[in-house]
């Protein structure tokens, strides 16, 4: 349909043709009048202004205006050189108008395609959800094509549709998806005037990722259909580029977040490591001081046998404490290298191991009672004796450390499906839910534990590493105000 602006231009061109024809009519006395070249002006202007329609109409108008003068001259002087020159000029005008107009029309269509593709790329450059992007594309294409536009794009296992209902399997859109080719419906049959519909797939590297459907009341020429097929390819590529860009942005954001989290974690670990080294250095002085002091007493004074045994027991405990600190240093080095602790498996009786751990941590002298509940079905585990001792002492030490005075700590062992399940349960203050997932991390200490009791933050991390080195498992349950239970599973003796 010719717009108001084009109609006005056509009327102006028609007026120019009539004026030039009038001037040319006054020059009929001159053979091969130079005024005949003025007819090219409205033809060129018409073609440049209105394209193919303008060039054709102005060429025909110029012919109609020039024909009377030409026929009069032919009748008056015959088919001489001047008349032939006039005929050639007229033929040139008839060819020039449509030819130039068609080139202008094609150039404009190409320019509109590029503008549409650029607008699509700009629309897809927005960081919006895919449904919103598709709706924006439908509005953009609908305005530019003066048609109803539907876009359906596959997003994983679902279809996202903008502009209309989802394409049915027997619809033109469904056929385009199945056949991976354009489907043209000359008349949808819904209205008196023909309504054309074209559905063409959106393809990326040979894979159909969606479908574009354009429906227009009126003509949808073959050239327009070809242009829409090409446009669909651009839309498919643009959608894929938008997805890749969005994926890259998400990856960059996730990477930045991971780097930030890793940096924070490294800073936290570095602070915890420094605190551990400072604490361990301080802890080393205590057993060394005790060992030096008691050994000097034994060497320089005479004591009764009972007093010697008492001092020897103190020295033994301080020696074990010193060995435990050194083991922590060695384990720290292994943890940082990602190495599993070395274990030498043997058959170890569970009941005696539980009793030994209690005795090593003070026995009946402690204010907190320790209850050992070892089921009769429990015999032994396949474990490294030294590693099992460290596991039990770490768990029992934590339970005693955070339990109130005169409360009870229960060490329980049961057999279950080829495993021995050992749990250590206290009645302490418990661990907050947000801190619970991190208790097995090296150096981590729950905020409520810091300041209440000394610790390195390595105990539970080493328990987990040692248990997993035995192909076992460890878990923790805790309720604030009620207590904490740590449960581990180790392979039973066959």
C-alpha cells in the first residue's frame, strides 16, 4: 500500500511531467528539441523517491506527455533523424524508469533487512530473560513487517513461545520444525481477504532450535518469503550468540564469585593457620616445661614409690600430649598437600579401645562422667590402632571439653551390616545450624566455641581424614541447647 508521503511525491512528479510536457509542446517547431531530455528528470526523481512503482509510473507519464509531440513530428517530417532520436530517447526513458526503480527498491529492501538484523542484535543484547527477549522480538518484527509474528524457541526440554499459542504438531509451525524447511500457507481461511502465513525454522549449525511464523493480511511475495527465510537464519544465529554471551557472563560471574570465595577462604585459612601455629607453639611449652620440671625433681630428690609413679604418670601424659601436637603438625602438612593419612590395618577390639581412650583422658578424676555402651555383638574393627586411638581421643576430648560439669558423655558402639558404628554423644551447648556443615573443615571453629575452650580447629578435620582413610564414614548431628553426637562407621572384622 502506498503511504501518504509516497502519494504526495507521486502527485508532485505528475505535475512535473505535465509541466515539462507543456514546455516541450511549445518547442514542436524545433526538431530533436533538447527539451526532450527534461523528461528524464521526473523519471529519475520518481525512481529514487518511490522505487519501482515511481520509476514505472513516471516513465509511462513521460511517454504519454511526449507521445503527441512525437507523433506530430513524425507526421510532419517523416521518420527522419530527429524522429529516430526522439524515439530512442523515449525508449531509454521507458527502460530507465523501471530499471532504476527496481534497483532502488532492492537497495531499500536490503537496507531494511540490515536495519532489522541490527535491531534484532540490539534487542538480544539486553540482559533479560528469554521470554521477554522473544516478546520484544515479536513486537519489533511485527512493526517492521506490518504482520503478526510468532516466535517459538526450544529451551532445553521446553518450548518458549511469544506472540501466540505453542505450535501444534500439525500446524505450519510444527511442520516447519519437523521438516526443517519453510512452510507457506497461501490462505489460512479465517477471513474474507486472503491471509498468508509463512513458518520457517530457526537453525543453528544444522539443528532446529525454533520457528518463526509471519502472518499477514494481503500479499506475501516470493521475494519477501525468501527474505524471511534468510532473516530466520539470522535470528537463529543471533539467539545462539545471545545464549553464548549470557552463558559467558554467567560463567564470568560464577568464576568471579568462586575467586572471591577462594580468596576469602585462603585469607581465613591463613589467619587460622597463624593462630594454630601460635597456639601450638604455646602448647609445646606446657608439656616441655612439665617434662623438664618433673625429670629434674626425680633426678635431684628422693621420693616414695607412690610419688614416683604419680610424677611418672604426669610425665607420660605430657609426653603423649607433646606427641599429639607433633602429630597435628604432620597432619597439617598432609592435609595441605591433599594426602590421606597413612594407616596400617590390624584387628582392633572396640571395647578396650573405648576404655583406653577414657583412661588416657583422665579417667575417674574428670568432673564429667563417661559412659561406655559397647554392644555384645561388637567384636573388632579393621583399623590402624594408633589412628583409631587418635580418632576416639579427638572425639572424646571435644565432648568433654564442651560438656558442662557433672554431665555425662556417652560412647556407644553397635554392629550393623559389616560395619561397626561408634558414636560419641555429649550434653553440651550444641552447634548452630549454619556452622554445622563446616565443622569438618580444617581450622574451622564454631563461633560459640571460640573463647570457651582452646583448640586448633584440626581435630574433626583429622577425624574425617583418618576415618575415610579406613574407607569409613563420619557424620555429625547437633541441637543447640541439647548436645552433639558424632557418628563414625568403620569396617568390622570379618
